[in-house]
C-alpha cells in the first residue's frame, strides 16, 4: 500500500470509531478538574499581575489601557476560540503567551478563566 492510502485508511478508521480528528471537539469538552488546578496555577503566575487575582482587571496597569475584566459579561460572551487566540497572540497592551505557554497550558488557563465568577 502506498503511504497516501495508509493515511486515508487511518483517517477513515478513526472517523468510523468516533475519534475526534479536529480540535473543535476538545473546545466543547467539559474542563477536567486537573485542568482547572493547572489553569489556576498558570493564571496566578502569568495573568493575575495585570488581570488581578480574581480576574477583574484590577492588577497592574503598566502596559497602557486597563487590563480586561475577565468576569465581565462581554468577556463571558466571547467564544473559546476568540479567547484562545487572544491568549496565544496577545493584544496591544497584552503580551503573546504562545512562546511561553504550550497550547495545552493555554487551554488550562482558559478553562480556569471560564470558572471565574461574575
């Protein structure tokens, strides 16, 4: 069998068995408790300085406009993919975390941010 045929066969078998092929399946999954604990640790270490310990945007204001209030209704309405992109790429007043945090760690942080109270 040629390599292309083998790859296609693997994809078809995975699809038939219900294995997630696209990352969207993990975006809709419920956060695991371990993920929340890891996310809280990462948030405390990397995010709380600006966003505040409770995510209300009341931390340091060194980089320009006030940091986002992660507990606000406007932030809560944003999709996971929008928030993941912001964490990954940063904003004008927020550094990009893609070079410091793995994709998995960024998802842990998002899982924790989603649990912050209003």
